[in-house]
């Protein structure tokens, strides 16, 4: 069986950037694409903040370009998820539905998934008014009614950020107090553009077939339901890192994000991490791509040193 120089797990911006760099370094990377080839940007339409595209670019088109660039330098691709790993063996072993891969190094860039509410209309209007990222999409909702669901620090941050754009920002929260830190919660409560609907849940996303128009909201204490006009609906209830496979293998924090040691290295020699699987602060395509570059360079240097 061939022993590869590097196997990359995931084909989002982090994994494909790592593939471009390691391919150009002559390491012939094999990318295990994952069930969601292209990663999170496959779920979005306009990306306006990725440098180099002054007129914006569609998420799937951007990821196609990343892949083409990696292929040009000799990266190869295996479809589907990695289903099992053994990082303690030498060479390391990665299993996919197609069989086993052996490699001297592995770059883990398996990303994260935003948590969804699972509401009627939520999927249908994702990217058409329903968003999971204020930094990414806030700009699209200038002077519109914006609604945020969530009660943690991230939801407060997102709501405060969205006041720059929305005519009004409404936070819908199922309880009568936020889980967020006191200081963040108070900032949101005190903000003149933010209104809070306590004890309330969104039950349905309503649109005209092309865009979100309103939300059906229910007060859980009184049982009253009403329709709230809404142009942008931000679901800010958290993310789940795709790290199940690495439980008891790599170090994780209390939210199951992978933890790096020096640079992109992990505690397992020859295993490097990049992107949203590790970064729960920035969560942007450009930061994930930057992390992919960093992991690739760390990986090249590690191989050279062996
Ligand atoms: C709807 C939406 C819109 C967004 N819009 C923007 C935007 O406009 N601008 C911006 O900068 N950012 C945006 N983001 C954020 C951006 O998409 C992420 O920060 C970025 O994609 C993270 O890249 P990543 O490579 O780390 O992970 P991901 O993009 O999450 O990719 C992870 C990859 O790993 C794969 N994978 C998972 N498990 C396994 C496994 N077991 N084996 C192999 N592969 C696996 C997945 O299938 C996927 O291919 C948006 C995110 C969402 C959800």
C-alpha cells in the first residue's frame, strides 16, 4: 500500500488551502473531501468578504476554484468522510468508505456546522434571509428588520453587531433571562436599537418563495402567537465542531473544538489542525484558508525535519 506524505481531512477553505500549499511543495496530498465537499460555503450564495473578488463570488463557485487550484498542482481527492483514524501507528492510518489510506502526516480540517433550529421554512430560506453568521451576512440587511435567536454571548455579539445595519434588531429568547455573561447581556438590553422578546420562540419562517418576509413567534408563557416582520433572521445558537472521530485521540476543549499545541501542531506528532474545527472565534473563510496555509507549512517543516 502507498504511504502518502500527507492526507487532508476536509475540503472546506482550510483543507483546500492546505492542499494547494502541500501540493506546490511536492507532497502530493490526498484530500478526503467529507460528505459535504466544499464545506460550509456550499450553503451560501453571495460571499462579499473574500479578498480578490471585488464584485463578490458565490460560495460554491469559490470552492470550485479552490479545488481547481489544488488539482492543478497534483492534489487528489477521495469522496466521503473519514470513518476511523489511527494516529498512533506509523505510518498513520485513515479509513474511508473506499478503504484505507496510510500517511506520514495528517491535516485535520473537518470544520464545524452551525446548529439549526429545525423550523418549518428554515432550510427553504437559508441564504434567502435566514443566516447563521452575522459577520458574513449582516451587510445584506441594511435598514431591514432583523431578528436574532439565541441567548449566549455569541448571540449578544451578533445582535450588537447587527445594529449597524438593521432598522431594528429583535432578540427572541425562550427564557426570561440570557445565558450570556452579564456585561454582554446588559449591553444588548441597553441598546436603543435592540428589542427583546422574552419567553418567546420562533415557530416558523414565512416567505414569499424567494425571501423571508416574517416569522411566526409564540410567547411560551401566554401561548399567544403573532407574526413579526423580518428581512434577516439570524440563528445564533452555536456551532458543533466535526470532531467526533477524534475523541480520545486529539486534545479538545470543553466544547469539543480541537486544541493546537505549537502553531498548527497537535500532541500527536505529524498531525496538524486548521480552520473552524479549532477556531471558534473568527469562523471566516479567509481565516480558515490562512490556517490551512499555516498547517501546510508546519507539516512540510515537520516532514523535512524527520
Ligand atoms: C451559511 C454560511 C455562510 C457563510 N458565509 C461566509 C462568508 O460570506 N464569508 C466568510 O468568510 N465566511 C462565511 N461563512 C463561514 C465559512 O464558511 C467558514 O468559516 C469556513 O467554511 C470554515 O472552513 P473550514 O475549512 O475550516 O471548514 P468547513 O467549511 O466547515 O469544511 C469542513 C470540511 O470537512 C469535511 N468533514 C467533516 N467531517 C469529516 C470527516 N470525518 N472526514 C473528512 N472530512 C470531513 C466537511 O465535509 C467539509 O468538507 C459562512 C458559513 C455559513 C454556514
